[in-house]
C-alpha cells in the first residue's frame, strides 16, 4: 500500500483516526459480544441441574472443565494457521469474513439443544476464530503502516471495542439465558455475530486495497529482500528434517491429548488406554511431547548467535510464567462461574435490590451512550461511502438498546430478584476500562519497573484476589453462602494483575525477537497461553472434588499460593533477564 492511499484513507476521520478503524472497532465488538456471551454460559449450562425451571445438562464440573479446556486451548492454536493462510493466499479481509461466517454457523449450532450440535458448534467456533482472530489486528497494522506514531492510540481504541463487546455480551446473553432460557442466550450471540460480519463486508469501499488478497510476486519479492537484508548476526537458521519431525510429533501428541481429555471423561473413549505406575496414558504422552519439545527448543537455540539466543531464552522464560498466570486467571470461565452460582448470596430484596438496580443501570446505560455516540460520529463521516454498513450497525444498536431496556425494566418492576451468575463476569471488562489508562500512565512515569518486576507484580496482585476468595470461603459449610463482595474484590485484583502482566508479554516478544522470527515466537507465546487455558479448565473442574476432600477455601488457596511463588521467582530472576535482553527495555 503506497503513501498516497494511506493519506487518502486518513482524510475521513473520527476522533482523529480513520473511519475504517471504527468499522474494525465495531466488527471486533460484535465478535467479542458473541464469543464472551457464549463463553460465560457454557460451564453454567453444562453443570446446571437437569431439573428445574431452566434446566441444564447436569454434567460434573470435571467433565465440563475437560470439554471447555480443550475448546479454550484450540482457540489459541488455530490462529497460528489462520494467519499463515491469510498472509499467503486469501488476504486479511477475506479471512475475517470467512472466520466470522463460520463462527455464526457455530453459534447457530449451539442454539439447538443437542449434544452433537454442541460439539459441532464448538468445532466451528474454533475453526472460525483461527481465521478471524489474527487477521483483524493484521488489517489494523497495515492501515497504520505509514503512520506508526498513531498506532498506540489506534490499538487503545480497538482494545476498548474488545472490552465493550465482552461487557455487553456477558451481560445481555447471560441475562437472557438465565432468566428466559439457555438457547435464547446462545442464539443472541449468533445474531450479533452475523450482523457484525455483514457490517464489515458492506464497509469494503472504505478500505481500498487494505487487507486484500496478497500479490504472490510481491510476497516472494519481500521474502527475498528480507533474506538479503539480514545482518550477519541474524542469519537464517533453517528448520532441519529432525526439527520438522519433532514439531509434527509434539503437535500430534498435544492435539491427541487435548481431544482425549474430554473423550475419556465424557464418552469413555480413551486414546491412550495404558498406565505407567500411577501415571495415566495421556499424562505419560504429554510428558513425552514436552521432552521432545524441549529437545527441539534447545537444539534450535544452540544454533543462533549469542545475543539472539539470549533474547529468545528471555522470551521463553516470560512464556513459562505466562502459563501460571492464565492457569489462575482463567478460573473466571470455569470454577468462578460455579462458585458464583452455588456459593455466593445473589438474592436481592428491598433496599439492596434498589441499590443494585441503580448501579446496574449506570453500568449499562453509560457505556451504551458512549458507544452509540461513536456510532453517530462514524455515520456522519462514512454515510456517503458505506450507507449499508451504517444501517446494519444502527440495527445492531437498536437491538442492544431494546434488550438492555427490557432487562432494566424487568428488574426495576420486580419485588425481589437474584443477580445472574454471568453478571459477575462483566466486572473484568468494566475494571479494564476503568483502570487501563491509570496503569498505562504509571508505565510512562518515573515508576516504570523492569519487565520481570511487572510480570511478578501481575502474578502476585492476581493471587491476592484468590487469597480474598479463600478468606471469604473459609469455614463455610454446605448450604451456607458468602457475601458477593468477595467475588467483586477478586475480579478487581484479577483485572489489575492482568493489566500489569498481559500487555507486557506481547510487547517484549516484538522487541526481543528478530523480525523474521516474530510469527514463530508469537506462535510459541500463544501455545503458552493455550496450555494455561487448558490447565485452568482442568484444575477448575476439580472444584467439587477438592471442596469435598478438603474445603472450598483450600481450592482457592492453590490459585493464591502458586502465582505468588511464580511472581517472587520471576522478580528474583530480574538481573538474569536483564543480562539476557542485552539492553532491550
């Protein structure tokens, strides 16, 4: 894309940024609305008793965690392949549209009450996410190629779209599912996924050549230039035959493990029907895969020059500690949902109901007004070029306002009520929006600590949230429920921990790794997050077993103690990491 085309693109602006950024903002917002709207329901639906007004499937927490964990793990692996396909063959825009349509079909399948359609739906969501997730940011990156000084602001706005979508998706899909019926919630997620895809497709005239199918000759030429311009210390380290075999073997074993976990628990179909000592077959195989993976990493690292090798070791250390963070943080999708449903006093009456309704109204209406205002600004700037896209967006907002007003009216006219389980999940998005700029300003001040200290603090601050839950749940017996304040405080500390740690990791991958290896190392980074998500769901699925054997407080203490130890360890490693980074800050 040449300079003139970007300058032309920047002529139509909203809040100082191209109108196209806000098309991406809303596309991502509706996708996150759908993703988080479904995600917040899944464990609750699967583990809800099969009798009652709004019956679920009555699964054990362990079985639900096994299925959800594999789904969450694959969500971070398929984008690696989706990014490669878009880069080489179909372009970013087509990848986004294809991904979004596949996800729409996935949500539609999940709205049908059948185990087969649930598995089909989850499979389609994984496949669709693989195309969608990496390529939205690729379009954004291409859009700002000639304006790097504006990129930070653009990503901040885009990130707000992510959180706005998550916020409204969990609030509205959750409310419909729990108060009316599960499949209303799953269905609403699918409706907005489809409308979000349509508004993106109709906005095509606004993007010009951005995100189009790549020119094969240009791609090849760029690759050749990259090879020629490599510095001596950055010489290519081609994958050997042994490297490729190790990659294939570890990938196959890893995927078989991911599928075997729910298959063996839910369908009694074990792909590894053997034991070595006390270790199950699937655990033996994953240890073998880990050993092969370590051989691969050590072998490749030994072939790089000293500086590159040291910097890549630093990235691997950060990735290792990332696993412990997501293992605990992602309890929000599994054990904390079950805890909120079964152990938190969510009943409201009289003054408590009035106070909650006022707070909930402000939480709902204020963000909706802000995002609607952005929609109006976009409409004024882009109506002449993309009227169809604006009409679809207007329909989306009429729909969201209608569901929100209906929800608030229903609650205000009730004499007693119960806060939905999914409502607590919106707190993460709310606290991110509330505190992101404060944390960002802290890093721009003289109090900006090294990466290892930020990482350690992120782990420790998040652990405080679990410590509060352990304290709140201490000594409670069956039938006794705890105050919701403990869960609210837990989400506050979890979010602060996320703000300290999450943006830092991705930033340092891009700083420490040579440009030609960025994709490979981002793949490794997402693999660490995938492992963290799988561990989170597997351990979260043990909430009932650990509570029965020990106590609920003991269960939460695990997620308080492990991240604290990891946090202290990574802070202690700061001098070592500083040397390994060779001047990168």
